[in-house]
């Protein structure tokens, strides 16, 4: 029996167990990957000892922080270009950073520091002003 047959047999056994337990796997999302390929689960790379954020996720945060901190762009123009409010972009980017802090604390802390240095316009944050905290 070759490796491909063993993998197919194993996949069939797993799917049978899932079905017996009442689960219905999404076959479009079920992929068998070979060694050396990126393994992403719940948006995290899990191909090393510790989960990591994908490069694309970090690039997205970097892009937001670049435009938010830009003297010629800033939060108001960036929010308008994204068809949202300043409050909306604030919470969106802060949420991205919160996830980054959970997965990669060092990277998340650096991103939060950059986020907190943004010159945000005055807007009614009420109880939303968590940008000064680095919980």
C-alpha cells in the first residue's frame, strides 16, 4: 500500500468517525496537504511549535497603521477611503491588534504602541477609549 492510499484510507476513517458523532464535514474546506506546506487553522499558521499570524494579516495591520499615522492621510481620510467612520476604523484596527496580541504578544504590543501614537481626531468615544491601555 502506497502513501496516497494510506492517506485516503485515513481520511475515510476520520470522516466516518465525524459522521458517527453527528458532524457533517465541509468537503470544500477539507484538504490533505503534504509536508512543507502552510497549515492555517482559524486564521493562524500552525506549522511550527507555536501558532503565528500569517504575513497577510500583519501586512494588513501595517497598512492601516501606515495610513492612520501618515501626516497627509490620517484617520479621517483613511476612514473615508474605507467608507466607514473614524470610530469604525478605530474599532476595526483595534480589533485586529487585539487578535495579534493574543496570537503573537510581542508583535501585538508593538502594533498597539504604534496605534496609540496615532493622532486621532476628537470624537465621542464614551467608554470606548481603550487605546491608552495595553492589557
